[in-house]
C-alpha cells in the first residue's frame, strides 16, 4: 500500500513523475449482452504458441536448447541436501523461487489442458511443445521426491528472519539480475536451498498437488512413453500416501521458509488437494479404489468459492470428476459453480464495465482465464450443444477476447498492436546478455527496474499480465506490479482456454504458428549462435511445408523420442555441432560431469570487476513484490513498517558465506 501511495504522489508532481499515467481502454464499455463472434476474432493458434513460449522464458536448469537468446543455463547450484538435482522446472514469476503449491498446480493444469484439448493442440502443432514442458516440470517434482519421508516442498529463499516480527533479510526477493547470474550476485550469497516436507513438517496440500501433477502428466504421456507414465503413476501414489499418512499444512510449519511461503501463498486447507490428487490417480489408473478415495475427500471439501487456482481446487474437481465419471452429481455441482459467473439469479461475480469477470484484483485476467478453461472443458463434454454449453462458450470467449484486445489493449505481451511494454519481469529487462547495471548495488538496480520508464530489452512473448482494476484501468509500468506482474500460474489455465477456443471454432480455421516472425533476441551483439534447426522443422523455422498435426514437425519432439543415447546425441549435434552429448545430457538430467565431451566456450559477457557489492536493499523487497496474503488481497502490497534494524540486516553482502549470513540474522533477531 505504501508503494501505491508513493506512486500516486509522484503522479501529482510532474517533475517527480516516474510512473505511467493511469490508462483506460480506447473503446467504450459494453452495451447490452455480450454476443460471441460466429468466427474467431483472433488467431488463437498464435496465442497458444506464444503462451508456451512464455514457459521457456521461465525455464530453470541446464537447457537442452535455447529457445530465445536472452535466456541460458541457470539454477547452477540447485542441489538438495541429499544430492537431488533440483534444477529443472520453471521459476514462479520475476524471481527464481519454486514454491511447491503454485508450482505443482501449474504442472497439473498444464497437463489438464492436454488431457482435455490434445486434439486441438495437435492440429496446430502445439501438442509436442506442451508435452515437452509438462515433462520438464514433472521431472523436477520426481527429483524433489527424495524418498517417502523427505520431499522438497520449496526451492529457494525469499527472505530470512522471523515472519512474526516482519523484519527480514531479503534474499531472492532482493535480487534484480538474470537467473543465469544468481549465484554470483544474490544478496548474502545464499544458493537455492531446499526446504523439506517430512512426517514432522507436513504439507499435505503440496504433496497432494505433486501427486496430481504426476498422475495428470502420466495420462498425457502414456500414448508416447508407457514406461515413463508408469513411473509417474508410481510416484504419484507414493506422494499421495505420504500426504494422507502425514496430514498437515505448511501454514502451521515452524520452518522459516514455509512461514514466508505462507505469507505469499497461504493455503486455505489441504482437503481439496487430497481429493484432487486421488481423482487424477484414478484418471491415470481407472482403479475404482482411487475413485472412492477421491469421492471421500471430495465430500469433505464442501466449498469451492469463486476462485479456481493454485489454492482452491473445488471448481476443477467438479469438472474433472464429471469428465472422468459422467456422474450427474458432479455435473450439478459444476453448474452450481458456473452459475456464480453466468447470467442467472445465482450470479454473484461482478464484471468490469467492459466485461471482465472480476474475481480478484491481483491476477484478474489469469483468474478469469482459469474459469474460462473449466467452462470450455465442460462445454466440450456437452459436445458444444444446447443453451448451457452456449452460455459457457460465450463466457469463455468474452473473457479471452477481452484480454486479447477487444477494447484496444492486449494483456498478453507480444500479441496485438497495443500490449504491455513494461511487464514486472526481471530477466527480460536485465538479461545475462544485456545487463547494463551488472555489479551495482541491488538498491540501485531495483530502483532502475521499478522506476525507470525504459521498456523491456527483450519481448516476453505470451506472458499474461495481472490485469486491470475493476473499472478497466491500469498502469503500464513495473512499479505498479499488481497490474504488470506475470507468473507461472496466470498462464496455466489460460493456455487451456485458448486451446479450447481452437477446438470450439474448428481446427481447420487455424494454421500452425511458428517462431519465424518472432524477435527472440538472436540479433543482439552478445547473443550466442542460435540452434541450427533443420529444414524439416516447421515449429522453430519459417518452413510451412510439414503435414499439419504431426508431432515430428517439431524437431524438439524428435529429441524427446530418440530411441537411445547415440541417436539423441546425433540429433542434438545437428542443432549444436560438437555439443551433442552435452545438450543431450541436459535433456535427460544426466550430470555434465559424466559427459566426456567438452562444452565449447560460451560468449564472453563482460563482468564488472567489483567485489560482489550487491548488498540487500535498505527497504525489504519482499514488501514490494508479490500478491498479498489472504487478509490483504484487496490491498496493493503487504508493506508493513520496518524497524531501523532492517538496514543492518540487509547489509550482508553477496560474498558472505552461508554460515556468516545465518549467524548475522540470528544475532539480529535475538534482540
């Protein structure tokens, strides 16, 4: 809230103006009831392509190939306490955190999209891309499952210090550079640390969501790799049993990392995740015992609210269980849920003047997209026939088209003629190949990032920004991050809703989209050589000669489906001559030390010769970063007053050893 007050004051003083003016859509409010276009108004195949591209911008780990020049290998010291490789997956938002519950739900939802609309995705050559991305997420979760008593519930440290006193040493939240250089510049020098779920430190919502994600991924992958699907199902069952046997929530944890997770991502309860996990395992196995377990916990989860998200699974449960069983009870409950949004006497959700279903101030576009996905899934189950199905496709079309530019502004970066120029995203602004303030104090870098009117240096294609206020207004700048924030979960259900519209309007109305016309940064002076995609690749190149709907039109699918190590190495050697074994190792998670070949030298980006002087900010960045906790959801940020001791806490430099950093924090808070 303090940040918003400051921003308002600056707006009133033109000489001090560092924020964008409050903006309204170019077109007037909706008059009368919304009518969905009879033919698609937008190229949904392009939107789907770019939405998947956003997840490449969020990817963590050693990359098998670079999709864009400005993202490279990262999470270089992401190793668990027991040697687990925790480098895979993707980052949460502008930061490099991997919180278990939102990560797990994003992985589940991306697989749910494929479960529901795989034919539509395949028709525009996007199914292979979707399968590749959910595997990258599932592999992280499997590695996080060290054994049946120790599961990584979080990777990374947002802040250190007692949440009860609101005094903290910001770590990840006060790092403003690219993820590729995190270990070099992060305040306090802390690497990405793992926080474990154990019988004595339970988090049933996380382990239940992990189980759902692996089971959902197993369903999507079974037609292509049955043994991998079997492994996923086995892990899902074990994770679920762990969640069931050791019931509890991370919101009651005494672990400092989980206490901060509770502040940013507070879980309502874990009952819905137990029903969710069991339902997905039933979907993956068709074992009626798992359906009984799902129904038992579904019956205990008697509230769905209006939100379908990383926290609330009620709406998703109604739809999923109906898709799996065709039981009228689940259909009835789904319709009760949807009637909160649809025009009828039970409607409670309000709309903006121009038609956005306004569920939450933070992430308004993402939340409406999640519900749009559920309605498209249910409408498909009804064969898109009848007035009920029509009301649901009408809602979904209105929500998606609003965000794509119906009123003159697109909320999707890189789509349309008028889209966000300054999303709250660090690596597309401060990339490892273009980081002008490398080596400066983090205070200074943060001020430039938040207050500068400089546009992103690279286009964050496909990212869904947070969304407008209830009156359709917004600020296009990084300081007003409740509008401009992008996250893994905002794009998750949205991606499925887009695929649903392709399915609804008809596959033949859309042509596959490619990287051909996209500016992915390869012309930058510091960019490495791009992958040398072969001529028969129709996904990453300008070639449009491939038969549509064939997985092999994307060369990356061939990489995934290689029969053995020799074939995989040869395929990678085509796009990265001389680096085949190294890139192949990254794809399957094989340690680079086990690869005999030597990686060619990467392009040399000048590093300033400073002694890691990136100290923490005098104002805790975690108070200036994310969506609020449950009690503050309608406020701009959780920005409590900080005692003067905070400055001392954040003076620990990025070259400080881990033990020194922890000792300093412990001494500070002893008083």
